[in-house]
């Protein structure tokens, strides 16, 4: 049986093992997965490629970084239809509110099983916001 084709997803994380694992998992489900390890790379891809989904880590290249918020804002600015998930080990109500104001559809706490991340993305794609 052929996997369903869901479209392109951009996964942004500064940890290569996470990029690989998420990319492989979503690829097996039928997504075309692009990856970026830093904000500038993600923003360049968002400017030139249309994505159905964006999954971004909060902290990129630095323990106190919140560059993931800038990435999701760029994704939302580029497309009102893109479904956006922010992943972070450092969640709190204030962060979740800021992420939603910048365009996130969901905020998930790390670590999270890949099946749950994929399920959240599929739910967002099927049901909208």
C-alpha cells in the first residue's frame, strides 16, 4: 500500500538527530520533508517554498534563544494556511500565548513521541485551526 501524499513540511531544529528522526517518520507517512537547523535557513526556505506544515523548536543555536518564535512568525506571514507546531522543553502559559500570537496552531512539550507530533500535525491539516 502506497503512503498518502500530504505535501511539504519544514522541520526546524538545531539537533541533527531530531531533524533526522522527525524527517524519517513524517516521510514514511507521506510528507515531503525539508529540514533547517537555524533560523536564517528556515526563513530562506519559507520565502521560496510552499509548505503545508511547519514544526519548529523554540531554542535554536543557544540555550536562551527563542528564535523558533521568529521562525513561526515568518511561516505565518508567508501563509495563512500553513499549520504550525512549536516544540519546546521550556513551555509555560506565557510562552504558549506568545507562540499563538505569532502564528502557532499548537505548542507541544518536548520530549514527545513522534507519533503524537505527527498526529497533531495531521489533525491540524484535516481540521484547520
